[in-house]
């Protein structure tokens, strides 16, 4: 299908395109009322590897970046979750379930850890339906990182961890994102409409074009037939004998 046919089909099916797009956009907005809503608590840390005469600045930064990535994996581990659950922040552990696999799966969805490339910066994002619980979990993570890191990395005197501000808790739920879901539904509707136009071209348009071509051919055929009939009539008149010829 070329561009001309596509826009012709789009013009003929614009109502269907609008209906599909509106339905998918409405669905994207509608599902936000049924999905769980989460608050966010964020903490930021800077992991600094101390420089020495044998370590230059570039190597120290790369070492800090590697330590931040290592901490990311540690925070998501069962051992770290155990230290968080044993902290004195009165966290409701029942939220994570009872089976070990489900607990870790829930924990890895609750605690989202990010590292900033080329730095030793570490961001922890905690998502929870209860605002206070999100704050308590984030504070527990900060406590374990700063006070119990030796349990995971040993007694490393060349490393220092700085907390970049207090835990920031959102006043409103951040998940699900109604605007993003609605935009996704709108985009999906447009793509579905375009796919239907390309994969299912309008047969009525093809029939109209064929009928138009036949109608255009019909007058020329009728003219040819009339012209042929006229020529045959003239020939018959020329060939026919006069009526007053004598009879022998």
C-alpha cells in the first residue's frame, strides 16, 4: 500500500480510527482505578573510595562506581532484607508474605535501586501502599547501609558512605501514572488503527475504482459499436441492387 492509498483508506475509515483510539485511551485511564497505588520514599548516598598515593582520581571514581553497583546487588539480596526486617523501625513484615521466594520477589519490587554512571552515587526508591511504611523501609535501608555495611563488604577502611540528605517521601501516590497510561493507550490505539488500515485495505474503494473504470470504458465501447453498425448499414446500401433494373 502506497502513501496515496493509505491516506485514502484513512480518510474513509477515520471514524473507526477515532473510535479505536478513544477506546484504548479510555481503557488506559480506566485501569488506574483498579491498580494498587504506591507512595515513594527516596534516599541518596555517595560512596567514596579514599585516594592514596598509589590510586589516582580516575581509578578512585571507578572504584566508587563499582562499589555502588555492588551495593545495588546487596540491597536486593535476602540477607539485606533480613537486616532491614530486624531493624528497630517497626516495619510490617507481613506485607511481604511468608514464603521465601515470594518475600524476595516482593522485596525486589518494593526496593528499586539505581546507580548513576561514572559516579559513586546510589539511589534507593521504596514503593509502598502506605506512606509511613515506605518512609520506615527507606530509613531502615539507610541505617543498614551506613551502620552495617561491614557485614557485607568486610572492614574496608578505604571506603566511606555519605547520606545525601534525609529521606524524601511523596505526598501523593506516584504509581500508577495515569498520564503515562492514558498516553500509552492513545498511542496503542493509533498503532492498531494504522495496522488495520494497512493489513485490511478497504475493499469498497477497490470496487468503486473497478466500477468507475468499467463506466469509463462503456461509452467508448458503445461508440465503437454504433460506428461499426453505421458502417455496416452504409455498406449494405452500396451493395444492394437498384429496384428498377429490367428483368431478363
